[in-house]
C-alpha cells in the first residue's frame, strides 16, 4: 500500500514553509513492493520530519553503523548521500521549509544540521503532546492539521524577522538565474564576506556549494522527466563543462556514477515520491 499526499501550507506558515508531504507505505505479504530502504541524495532542503508509526534507521556512509532516528527530526541540507531503512509500516510527514525558513523558526545556526537529522526536541519545546496526538490519529488530514497548528503557534511567538538575504536564498534555488556571488551579495545588501558568513548561518553551507547542489538537483529532475536523455545531453543542458564534470558531482552528491542512477531507490525518484 502506498499513499502520497501534498498539502499547501496554512496561510500563517507560508512565509517560511513551502510545502508539506505525507508518505505512507505498508509492506504486506504477497504484494510486490520495492525494498524498504532509500538513499537520500545531496539536496538543499531544510525539513522537519515526523515518523508517527515505526521507527527508521539511518546510515551516514555505506560502512557506518545504523543510527536510530527519533520520532521527529530537523535536518539541514545534505552534501553527501544518506541511506534510510524502514520498518513494515512507514509513515512520514515532512514539513519543507524555504532555504532559511528553519533558521528563522529555530533561531539557531544551521551548520550542525548538515547531513544529519537532530532530535527536534532539542530545538522545539513541548513536542511530546503533539507526538501522542499523531500516534493516536488515523486521519492524514488531521495529522497535518495538528502539525500546522503547532507550527503556527511557534511562528507567532518565536520567528525571526525576514531579511533581504532570505529572499535571495529562495531566488538562488532557480538554476536559470546565473549570477555571481558578488551579485547575490549585492542583492542581499551585504558585502561578499558578510553574505557568505550569514548564508552559512542561515542555510548551513556556503553559497558556492549551495549553487552546485541546486544544479545537481536540476540534472536529476531532467533525467527523471526525460529517461531517454543521455547524461551528456543533461550535462550540456545544465551548463556543466562536460560529462566528466557531472560525473565528479555524482561521486560527491550521489556516491554512484550517473549510469547507475536507475539501479538505486532514491528520495523523490523512482518508487519513492518523497523521503
């Protein structure tokens, strides 16, 4: 059984939240399903996750020991792949923030959240009552409503004000806007050094690495939408110097070569619409 839903954030959340996704997968005997595991590739996302049903485990590297994932985690951008394994009843609710949205909600630098999921209770107060409500609820819509109500209360009392750099970080998600770092810094009303320092605090990674991952994500989306495209075509479309340039990015951001893309279950691609 697979259920996947996307929700538009409540109006009160839309300044920092760009979407909410719910994925419920149940592995039943005799039903053809992909293995209960995925690889999350490098990405620019800042997310708040909830796992109301069975717990999951994460592997930071192919040879690392499994790490138990708490019922709710906050995550920053990923700069290398992370593997996740699920139980037989996998329910995930993901609150997707704009590039600096989680920073504005938490009020803390994002660097410690790079490539890792930290227990959300270390950052957000009073999550246990919400967790109990989610565990007891069977309605997907009500689960999302409970989370939205909780976040609305947080925003009203704790959210940092918006600054020009917050809008700049959102614009930088568009790979077609090919600007220099100096131009982005000027749009944020900051010197280049100030821009880079503030960007790391708010997003977690440098603006240069951020734009590299944005381009990599675009390459993955193009391949997903056009399976017949060669990687050489995609490299050209995404303004890589050549195919070897794209190959080097894959080694860092996916840990497998482009030609092996279809052999892996990855978050947002293949049989897993989200993760």
